[in-house]
């Protein structure tokens, strides 16, 4: 869709162009080689008609033409070799560029943090990583091949002029029409491919949702309905695909209609000059071949369509890169107890203020539980407190230093997280527990596993800590214990638990909550709590309601308020 005149500059255009240039530089050697090989193939193709025409003139004159026939055979063989080399170079350049683009996109998505998933969705991001990156990776080779392909038409026009200037004039009279057709093709193909890839992203997003909720779908018995929902955009995908092929077919048909007329015009003029003795039969043969090369419509249509598809895919990647990642700071933390302070924090999601001017202080070394009804922004507060997301307004300070001023590695060493559904990354259980900015020692890992009550589960595994994660089936509670062990193993001054005890049995939750709330643990603890028992063990409770801190204080004091008691499912403190 064409933006309105007052829409302002396109925010995606700049990162898309920068991405194209960077990918082209990254594949520089292969693209230069591809351009050289393709240009050499075009040059060989331009020499072939001249060699054939000269050989024909010699044969008609009764002069031996063996040498020129061998020249022509050599050029044909050389064309085959160069085409094979171009195929290898093109495939290599595409693969290298796609790999670089995926690394670039991966780094940016990880730097964006939770915002990336909230903005695009898991399925759409996966579609961009897989399909769009592969298609965008063809851009450097497509550019090199397009420029090389121009050598054929340009060389054909020059060759016509060398045979007779009038032949070049006849061709150039209709060339602007061909140029307009090719320009329209590039514009329309880009629009069609963009629509096609957007629909693909919607299907991928729906599929990712269904895979994540497959148990719910099976339990509800709505597999057929979910299949229909996922595949609902297929007609739109089909329309976009048919439109894409229609655009290319129409452009090819229009160009093929114009091209023969230009070729016939060149041949007619060449035939007339032949009757007047100004050209030879060999010149006529060469002119007919050069007229075909000069039109070069089939090759140019294919190259332009490939480039348009690559640019549309690059734009899809550019949309992700256009999202600004939180910039890292340059400061280190001074010595301190881990005092956490949130000042005037405002976070907007979906057009509303989920957190609105929130102030919160967690003294160093203490445990504070954040409670509130579902949807009040507790998890969002946890993200902001450790800078997994930046607030739209306000500041978060750790021992007096704004988190935005801290170096990335310094921040990640100081703050440890445990989540409701931890992602256990790594090959083995040991890898999963040491995963982080600084790997803890084996002794520390085992101590943390005992603290999180995960050691019993790990000891039952076939190879203990060396067991592959894929070979260690886990319940939700066992996964949470491993996530807690990972957080405990990484020493830091601030520990943030985002409902990380919700899947634990009552006894395990009791032991871990007591350990977390015990004085003298040496670090500050921010607990997102849904259970009254967890809140009761914290030093202080912050009651989050409608984006504000409604009250703070000990759990037993707040429990006197019926509205506070209503936050929890339990009937007793």
C-alpha cells in the first residue's frame, strides 16, 4: 500500500537498505566472483554470434573456416563451464548471506528481549528467521547477477552499432518501452511478494499458538476447528501467489510482444542493407542474434523478479531491526547490598498504562513479595526491575545506579531470574544450570540444586548432571526446580522470581520459600507471588492494583483488608 503523502518517512526503509548493503558487503568476494563469471559468460555469448557469422561468410566464399568453427565450439564449451561456476557461486553466496542475516537477526531479537515476542509473535518471528532470511539471502547474488545480465543487452546494442549504426538506432527506438515494462514488473512483484510473506507469517503465528496449546486443543476435542483456524488465511495466500505469477506472466507477455517487434525491425533493416550489399550474410546472422541478446527480456524479467522477492523479504527483516533495542550502559556497580528502587515507572502496553507512575523501594538484603490480581502487571514489573524491558517513563536503580547506565555483562551478573516456565537451554542438565553470563563452579551448581530441592530429581536421571536435557522428561514442578537452581547458582545481589514457585508441591514450596525469606541470604529478593503462603514469608508485601502500589507492609497486616484477602485463592493466611 502506498503511504499517504503526510505519512512521513518510512521507518523500515533505512534499516532495510542498511541490511541489503551489509549483506552485500558480507558476501563481497563471492558476489564479485559471481559478477565476474556472469559477465564473462555474457562476453562469451556476445562473441559467439560474431564467430558464427564470420565462419558463415568464409564458408560461402569457399574459404576454409575450420578455425572459426573451433572458436565457436570453444565459446559454447566455455559458456557451459561459466554457467556451472555461476551456479556454484550463487548458491554459496546465498547460503553465506542467509547465515549472516540469521545471526544478525538473532542478536537483535535477543537484545530486544520479551518485546520481540510481544511485537511480532513467536510464529511470525520463526517465519522471518526461516523463510524471509533465506529469501533475503539471495539479494547479494541477485544484484550481482542482474548487473551481469545487463551486459548482454548493452553488449548486444553496442554490437549492432558496430555492424551498422542504423541497426542500433532501430533497436533503441523501442527500448524505452521495454524499460518501462521492467520497472512496472519490479514494483508490482515487490507488492505481491510482501503480501504473500505477510500471510505466511500469520499462518506460522497461528501454528505456533496451536503447537504451544496442543494439550488444551486435544482435551477440548477441537482439532478440526483449530486446523480450520490455522489454515483460514490459505485463500489469501493463494490469491497473493496467483497475483504474483499473474504480474510476472503479464510482464513477460507484454515484453515478449514488444521484443519480437524490435527484433523484426532490426532484421528487416539488416535484410535491406544486405540487398544493397552493405552487409554480408554473416552480418545478417550476427545481427539477428544480437537483436535477441539486446532484448534480453527473459533473463532480465527473471533477475528482476528474484531481486524483488529478495528485497521484499529483506524488508520483513528490516521491520524487526527497526525496533530499537535497549542501549547498554558503560558503568559498573559499586559495592552495595542490592538496594532496588523504582521511581515513577510507567509502562504502556496495548494503548494503556499497565504500570502508571509506580514507586517502589526494596531495601538491600530483604525479600519483597509483589501480589495482585491477574493482569495487574506483576510480570511486567519483574521484567522492568531487571531490565528485561525498559519503562516508557521513570527509572530503575540498583544500589543507586540506573540500570540503563550499567554495562550489559555487569547487569546480568548482578541480577538473576527464575520464571514460571523456565527455558532450560544447553545440551546437558549441567549446561542448563550453568547457562548465564558467568558459569558457576560445579560445587556451586550442586549446592544450588540442593537449595532448590532439584538434587533428588537429578540423581535419579541416567547420568545425573551429565544427562542430556532431551533425555530428561520433566514435570512442571521439576522444571521449575531446575530453573530455581540455575538462578541460585548464579551469585548476584538481586534475585527476581516471577511466579517461579507456582508448580511446586506444598512441601517443596514451603522449604524453598523459607530459604528465600530467611535473613542473611546476602541478596535482595523480589518475589512475584500468587500464594498467600509465599507472601507471608517475605519481609514486606507490595500490593499492586490497577498499575499502582495500593499498599505495602507485612502480610499479616495487609491480610486484615478483605480486598487484599480476595487477591488470593486461599481462604486463610
